[in-house]
């Protein structure tokens, strides 16, 4: 069992986690091992801008009857604000792979620009070190942070973001813009449902209503960054708008801290509600 994790009641699921296909610490098969160790019946692998880890996870999960939901986390913009969407239950990956490939290329360009900015600041980190941290996965700021740690420039990831990589910090570079309505449409084109990931305090009726008009299907109600009030409010908004609830640990492989695999205790009924929406939409497409 992973350090810091405890066994879950039978049937619980975790619908948000990452592997080395993007910025997680464990290979997809090891993510499945961790899910098995804590008794999860299903997981969603939701790496950033890539589906590359799903096949390995499915192969590892099959002997144990653990379900792997095909997912991907997308970064989009709602006006001036960044918003993350989970495209869950992807059934037509080929439809979106070219777009995801483009997003990954933009990530590499962004990493290169961040490294250039840091070097101009006198921080001697190079792109090769960052790419070694990514190890072939979709590169992101966490990989830059790890390269900074390895080079002795910062003590930990928090310091890397506080000093250099966070919004407004000297090494920050904005992401390429993807409008949230386009991201929702992209998810639907792949047969997936679009879930607003970790909305936190931003998850209020006035913010949610326009997203629903764009076709948003659900909200991540339970997330480690949400307090009890957030969870209650987001659950009520799902009921009000007829959206499906979702939730997960946003686990990146750590055995310590707030985000441990299965920590959000997601009931299998939530996954069933998502399956109903996916099946209904598929039937409508055929009709």
C-alpha cells in the first residue's frame, strides 16, 4: 500500500490522477498498482494533453478487474481566467490526437521559453535537464521545478513556483490560449463528457451558467483543494443545472501530503451517473 494511503471501502473510485505520461511521478502501471493497493474499483487517468498512458494502465488493470476510464486534462480560458477541464470517457481518441499533439508541442515551446527567461535571470538550468525530468511525457512547469531542485537552485517544488514559476513570478510564461467553449466541443468530439476540474471558490452560479450554455456536462465536486462549503455548494449546483458530479485526488504519485490516491472517497454511483450520460449521448449520435 502506498505510504500515507489507507484502504478504501469496496467500490470507491478516483476520477482524477496523473502518471509519467505527463507530470506524475509513477508510470501508468504503477498508478494501477497503487489503486489496487487501496481497493479502488475504477480510476480515471487524466494526464495533461495526452492519452499516452491509458493503454498501459488498462493492460495492468485488466487482471484485477479495475476499470480505467480514458481521460485527459485540458487547460482552457474562460475570458481572462484559466480553467481546467477533464474530458472523461474518451471513446474516439483518434479524433482529438492531432489537437493534443499540438498542445504538447506548445508545452515544449513554453518550457523552452521558461528556461530562456530563467537563464537570463542567472539561473543556470537547461532545457535538456527539463526534458530528462519529463522523460518523454507531456512537459510542464513541474518538470522545470524538478530540474531546478536537481540543480540546487531551490529546495522544493513550492519554492520553485513561489520564486520563479508561478503566475506573476519572473520565470512565468502564459500557456497558449484555448477557449473553454472550444475545449468542451473538443471533449464532445472525442465521445467524452466535459467536467470543470477543481473550480473551488470560482464554482458559483454566475460562473457556471455560461459554461452550461456551452455544453459543460459536470463539475468536479470533490477535490483536495475544496473545503466542506465548496463541496456542498458544488453538489447543489450540479443538482440545480442537472450536471453530473465527479471527483478525485488529482494524485501525482506522492505518498504524503493532502493528495493521496483515493483520498476523496468518490462513490461508484457518481461513475454510474457519468456512464448514463455517455450512453445517452452515444445513442443520440446513432439516432
